[in-house]
């Protein structure tokens, strides 16, 4: 059976609840503000939301359904996505189908987490059965060690240098300086990047995201409805999603994008060269390199050369993570999986202010999530057009 | 190579013990069960043979639920390594930097392992073993492919072992051949001080002079049936003992019908069970307080039990019962010592080659064999030790079918 396209779906109302390093509030507080901000921006009443998609780690013990009572919502379509960095793309593609099928008219996709002083450690300790049994007892706690292994392996096999990773981090910081919600406000030089303290060699301070509290959200609805409401929107051209791809690879050097990218570009009727900007999932710079390769911007192992050839600021030859990415904005838990999507919507609807990519018509957003044991399991990508 | 730890500054605060993360799924405890015996086992699918890691409930290849723990070769290739300079976990935070490796095992899975300092940068061949960490849970350790000199001195590896080197040890009974062999083995292993207890100090015993000549040895009167004596000795040296080896034993033959009265059985209980209880009450608290006291911290408590603790051997029926009681108490002690990271090692030898096992046929465990097994267990970080062919056979029979072993021993 041939895949149905995403005609008629509008993606709109990019919303960010400004991040803070630590919050004494619960995740519910952040998600409530996110919904409220979406309603305000769209000029909608609460009852208009009849579909809800929620992504959050710290909402526990509640899930999306508990949140409906907490916030007094009564959706007829509800989704809870424990997919971390893949949640933005997955929320979008599921919501799009719900709208196309008429199961919901207006779906609010929200992601947010709180960050108490000790909550990151507790999230790590209880992240997954495999992590609890086979990673957390080794002291790394969470993705630092996993990505250190991956980064060291990538450097050894493909000849990437710290300067290559640093170039991305420095460019993203320059983008972040033009994004008011970014938690990092100071410029970053390559020298500062290189001389930062080691965290888990070869990873150093600026290779790692800073956990924080915050929320991101957007609306999925029909084009007619969006036009009637008079809100700017982007069209969804294609999406992919894949979990636990290439399970037999001894170390993760590729993920599901490599398996599904032809499908993605075929849906969109466009190729990698047509993209005006790319938002990768960037919890560590090496994973951006894998995405550039797996999504076809260069061949496997050639991302270091690609990085050396291009510039990555919003006005560069390859605009990447134009709001600064998680590395320079902060990682607000599951909202990290929405950051690229929200920024892509701002770019395509002309709301990116000083970091606006010139004539941005077509953009690619990529998601990656859930280091269950030694690798990220979920991958997804979406192509949006204004 | 490890340098001798400096003398402790008594003014400084003794660091309180912390433990590495101890939570595990029930599936993962299979790794711990094997590591407790010094074995490296991973789940293997009975139906398709796929080796699995991390431990799980169903085969990732064929979805069979028949996953069985089987010994595996730990040979593999180091794909990548990292040196942690940061950890959210207190235990590791206090021990940074810490080296970890990603290893592809020849038997299939990729594993995360603690990485021995002697392993060269990736790619390198390594040997992965399962070790009990300070929390008493199994972790994987990637070791150099070939044994090197002073391998046990590795700073990280020493966190998983209870190596007697540079440690102060109390052996509760130096009067027996077994006790004297244990002392000798500890001296050879580099123990710094060996206190050796002996009951009835007015009687000179065979081997006394030889013991006195060992430079690290200090002989002390100790009768584990005398609460006051145990308390006073603990007050004197309890704060310095890093490893306590309780080998005091009272052993007589016969079961229920062949001897009237309870005096002999009570004497067995008084040494074998209450002796352990007295020692545990007096020495336990001080050792618990020193679980993280530097390179030569309090590390282990060794109980020399008997294979008869697993199932009653009717010809030595009351002795078996006292050893079963001691074993049960040792499990309690293990639980109470675990928060301090002090390992309780239970040794279950087959019949020792001594006068009380005169009528039993060989093979019997020689004193030196028992001593070697104890030091080996401390060095390898093993928790349950079954020295001798008889003990190994009983263990295998008991694991296979405890009821069958009961019948076999009673015929």
C-alpha cells in the first residue's frame, strides 16, 4: 500500500516557555504554561484543543491522561510519547494523521520538563532497565559515557578532530546569541572550547548539554483551520521514524535515518541539497555529524570534511541549529526533542528575528532519542515547507 | 605498582563509605549469582543460542523465553574507551578519574565495562570478567588480555577485590593446621599485620614457634566463646582490622542417636554459631565504619564454614546443623556489612584433612589448599567459595536438585 501524503496539514504556533537552569516547580507547571502560551498565540479558547500530545520525563508518576485532569482539558485524541529526543518529530507525524483522519481538529503537541537540583541524577538512575543494570553502575550515569565511546570511536575510525566538533559548537553559540531564550549568553571561541575541562574524554564541557527546565510546543491542525484563524503555518512534506535500527552494529555509527532517508526525500519531492536549513538533534556534536551523514548531506565518514567546508551560522553556507541547539540553549528534558521543530517553524513562518535564514522555504528537522543502553534507539526526521 | 599506603592521620575524618549504584532487575541478578562464585556467565537462548546482554526476559533474536545463564568466554575487543572526570554518583565522584571501555565480546554482545589501567588504547584485545563491586552487585571488568605483573594493584580493580596486600588481618584461630596455613598464605600475599588468636593461652600448641617467627604475626589470646575476651580484643584492635577471617571451629562426629545429651552439640553451637555472633557484634561496627578508609580500607569478613552447611551430613549431624546456623547468620552479616562495602566471604570446604574427618574417604581438603582458596577469593573478589572436589561436587548436586542431595547424603 502506498503511503498517504500529509496534504492539508498545517504546523503552527511555535511556543517556548523560557528555560531556567533549576526550577522548584513540577513538570505540570511548565506544560500548563506551554498550553496557555499556545492558546494565547493562536487566539484560541481551551475547549478548542481536542487533541493533546505530551512528552515529559519528570511528569511521572503522571502521564498525559493525568495532565488532562490537572489542566481541565477534555481532548478526544490523546498521546503520551516517552521518546525523548525523537518526540518532536513523532508527535508531529502522529498528530498530522489524527487531523487528516478527523480524529482531532486541533492537536497541541507539548513537551516539557522541570529540573530540580537533584532530578537529573534521579532521572538517570531510573532511565531504563538496561541503563540501571548495565550503565548506571559504571559511574557515568547517563549519556556522557555512551557518547564519549561513540565520539572516541568516530574520531579513531573517521579521523574527526576536536576542532571539527568545536566548529559546530562555536557556530551554534553564535546563533544562540541571537535567540533570546538561549541560556548561554556569552560568545564561545574555539580556544575556549578546546581548553574546557574534560567531562568524559574525549568529551569536554562544551560538548555536553546543560540540563534545565523549560517547555516547547506547537499546534497541528488543518490548513483551512489555520487560514481561518489567520495564523502563519508550515506544511508537512514528509516524515520518517525508526526505532532500534542496525541493532547488530557493535557500536552506533548510524541510526534509522540511513535506513529511511530515501523514503523521506521521496515524500517531500526534494533532496538534501534543497534544504534551506537543518535542525539536528545535538545533545553531543558527534550525533549531529552522524545525522548529516545518515540524512545524505555527505557520505558516511565524510562529515568531518563537510564540517571543514561549511559554515553553520544562520547566515552561513549550511544553516544548522539556528537557535543555538541544545548545546547553547540548554536541554529541558523532553523539550530538547521539540527545540529543532519549534525553531524550524519560526524560520518558516518568519518569526526567527535576527537569526532568520534568508528566504527559508524548506527545512529539515531531525530527532534522536533514548539512550536505553549503549546507543540512541529512536530516530526521526521531518521536512517542512512554508 | 601499588605503593604502601601512608600511615593514617588519626586527626583527619575517616571518609564514610558510599556504594556504587546497587539497584538491579531480577534478570540482572543472574550475573551477580555467577560472579559471587567467580564465574562469568551471560544469558544464552536455549532455542537459538544467541548470547544476550544486558540481561533480559526474552531472546532478542527469536523471542524465546528460555534464556539460561551459561559460562562465556570474556574474550573481546575494546572498541572505545573514556576517562570519566565527572560523575553524578557519589561513589565514583570520590574516585575520579575513572576509566570505562566499550567492548565487543567474541560471543556477540557489546558491553560497557570498567577498564583496567593496563589495557592499551582501542583497538585492543581484552578479557572481560564479572566482579562484585562494593555494593555486592556484579559489574563487568575489562582486563588486559594477558596477565601482567602487579595487575591486582590497579586502583580501580582494587575497588572490586579485597586483596590482603598492605591490609591488616585477624585470623581467629591459629592453633589448627588450617589456621596456620591461612596465616602463612596471608604473609606471602603481603598482609601488613596478621593478628592470630589462640584460645587457652596457658597451653602451648604445636606450630606456635613457627607462627611467632613470621614477621607480620602478632599472637593474641582469643576464645570466641568468651564474650568479654572478644569485646576486649575488639576494643584493642577492632578499629584497625581490614580483613577478619573466622576459622574458629568446634567439630565432633555423630548425629542424634549416637550420643546422649546436648553438651557436644551446644559446644559446637557455642563456637561455630555464637562465636560468629560475638565476633560480628564486636568487630562488625568498627569495620563498617572503615569501609572507605583509603587503599587499605576494611574490606572483607571471611567465614570458614563447611559444605555440610548446605545439606545435613548425618554422620556429622550436629556439626552440620551448627554450620547451617552459622551460614544463615553469615547471610545476615553480609546484609549488614553491605552498606559499608565490606564483603562477607563464605567458604564452604569439603571435609578437611584433619582428625575429625579421619573416617571419611579422600579426597579431603589440605590446610594449604583451604588457605590458598581463601586468599584467592579475596584477590578475585569472590563471595562464595567451595574449595575441594567434594565441595564442588556437593555444590553441583545441590544446585541441580537439593532434595536429591538430601537423599544421597542420608544413604
